[in-house]
């Protein structure tokens, strides 16, 4: 599993992005092949799994969470 988290540094999402990364590691542990935290200039907080956008802050108005992951991914944890 390859996770990428884009977060708006200026928007103040850094702590939330780090917390999400910790939750992902706590849940998926060794199933994670990589996890990248990428600061972006925009007001974004997005979660990608294996190159696919799983959740977008801009589209939903809320931060991504574990429950946003597809059931197939959650059962790998």
C-alpha cells in the first residue's frame, strides 16, 4: 500500500496530516509500503492510496479519515 497525503501548510493542516499518518501506521502497520507527506501551497488536505484520490478536503469540506478508505483497503490492515 502506498499512501500520499497532500496538505496545505499555510492552511494549518500540518498537525492534522501528521495525525492522519500516525493513524494509518497504527492501523495498517507493515502493510504500508510507503507513506509520503507532501506540503502544498493550496488549501488542500487530500489522501491518496496507490495513486488514486481517496478523499479531498476541497470536495467534501472535511479532513480525510480512516473511514474514507475503501473496505478492501481496510481489510488488509
